[in-house]
């Protein structure tokens, strides 16, 4: 298959890995900011193959994982209070634990909670149930925001009155900035996510080079994409350069997707946001603009306010910040497994703990 098979060739992957190993560079700490990269690194044995040469750190790149426990608790409390409402949520969010429950448990207890593959599913539910309120529990990074914005625009065009959105989108560059500002995790460079960057453009990371002297490479998600992205980044570190490079040029442009950016800007504006395990990051979220407040669940309803509570012993916050790896959490693979997750990083298909658990015995490429 074009753009897939040619990026999964084992001999080429091993050759690039040998070139990285041959570089006379100190063991550098590199953060892959995206959960899909974390899974690629684990699934194809890349992390293990480079363990003595590159320290790969997983960042807060899983949208399900970084949704705060208090926001999960809020939508759960709303579903209990408004029993005639329909809660629409993306599939992985169903199992994410709040402080006492999850949307999946609430559904089992009688709440009308519906898993989605697309935000347009919430619009369809609103059309089919005109006498009931439909609330879209919208999480995700810059990749999801355009489709949620387009859903709101479609609802307005169709004069649909019973759809609202609890907007909890997160923005990637402010999180990268917050990690560097905190100084908690030594980061020598970033592997940036290809799908996010296809929307926002590689230019969005220029601040890393200019303000932090931190190199960054945008990479795709197939094994050769990830390995060659690492090679490009390690070459920068060896040469003492701090540039923004694009390995994923077949998809990502410097300026990004202008149309998607316009749709986001029409419906949303930047706002402070709460990240699970990290806290408030200024201007790292998106809120619905006043012109579209009719579709804003925060504006239309008295949404419950809940304190942030984490499961006892869960170290997902440290994992999301790259301070520790999943095996360093006392719950990992003991009382926290994919079948019975204690924290969000074990739930999502993009979660760091889920990747470490699933691919513990993976071989290189």
C-alpha cells in the first residue's frame, strides 16, 4: 500500500538505527509529544533498540489522558442530574475514570451515554431526538477541533436547537512551552506530531528554536517516519543546531491547513485550560466564541463544578509530564491494567501506560 508498506521496511529501519547509534553524541533526552508516536516507538521496538543512545520520553500527547478528572466528574454529574439528556462522547472517553465513576459505568446505570466516532454523530442524535438535549463531550487536540467546529456550524445552519458542546480541546504548542518552563524534565529536543502539525503548520514550533534553543522535528507515525525523524533530530543535536525540520513533508506544510485554521478561529478562541496531572496551562485550550454561545454547554446549562481528585496511588501526572515512565508507577500492571484501568494513561489507545503494557516484548522494527 502506497505510503504505508514503504515506511515499514525492516532493513531500512535497522540501517537508520545503526546510523543513530554511530553518532558520537551523548545520550540525549527526546520527547515524543504524541501518544501515537509513543505506540510506534514501543510497538516496533524503537525505544529498546536506542535505549543506550537516546532516552525517549513520552509527553502529554494523549487527549483522553490529559482531560482533567474534574471535567470527567462534571459530565458524569450532569448525566446524573439531567436524566433526559443524551451525552455523546468519543469512544476512549467512555472508560476514563473520574474520581468515583466513568461514563461507561453511568451508561450501565441507565444514563443515555453514546460513544461516537465523529462529532457529526452528536448532530445526528440531536436531529433524531428533537425533544431531548444532546451534549457533546468534546475532547481532543488541534486535529479534532476543526470537526467539532464544523459540527457547530452545521447545527447553526440547520437551526438545530437541542445540541450543545462542552468544549475541552487542548493546544499542543502551549503544553510544550509549559514543559520547558517547568524545568522538571530535561528535554534536548522534540518529535512533533504529524497530524496536529498538518493542521497548525510546522511554523507553530518556531518559538522552540528562537526562545528555548530547542530543536524539533515533525514526524509521521509509521516506523520509518519515526526512526528517520529521530535521526534528523539527533543530527541537529550533534551539529549544535536548533531548527524546526519537517520529516513528514508528504502531509505537513510549513503554514498548515489554512481552511481548518479558519474554521477553528470562526468558532473557538484560546483560553486557559486544565490538564490532568499538570494543572492550568495559560491559553492552552479552546472555548466557544460568544457568537456561538447557544451551542456552548457552559453558557446554556448550570454545569457542575467539581474538585480535581486522582485515584490513590496513580502516577499518571508524572507520566504525562515525562518525569517518570509507566513501570515506575506502583499500580502499573498490578492493579492498573487495560482491563481494569486505574488512571487515564492505561485507558486510551494513545495512552503511554497502555503502550508500555501492550508492547513490553516488542522487537526492533
